[in-house]
């Protein structure tokens, strides 16, 4: 069963552009990871939200130790207002199959 992750990343105001660039640079490597079904960057006022979907818990576990994530963590060090908030979600499909769950 797929695993959905939502991660909220809040950069320090002076590092918004650098954080945006680092997140976008990581996307191709993460997309190439086994089990990555969705890895999308979204931006709001001064922050970023990653919406992810992994084939299963094992794929997510591997992602957590992957080179792309380690590199991203190094680039973001000292540039965030707080640690990223990461939520792992389980879908409750409802309604139309293509619209009721990620």
C-alpha cells in the first residue's frame, strides 16, 4: 500500500531562495529512487510543502537514507527556522478512485 508524506519546510527569511533552489535540485534524484510515485514541491508565503507518495513503507525507509536526502539536509543546514515537520499519512479512500486518495 502506498505511503503519503507531507513535509513542511520553513526557511529563515534570508534563505528562501537558497532553500527553493536546493529543494528543486533534489527532485530529479528523488524521482529516480525506487518506489517514488510522487515527489512534488509546493510553495506558500515564505515556506515550502513537499507532497510525496511512496510505493510502500520500505521504499520510504530507503528514501530516508538515500544520498539525495542526505545531500539536501547538508545544503539546508543553518537555513531553516525550525526542523522540517514531516507527517506520514495513510489514505482513507472515498468517492471516485482517482480523486479520493493520492
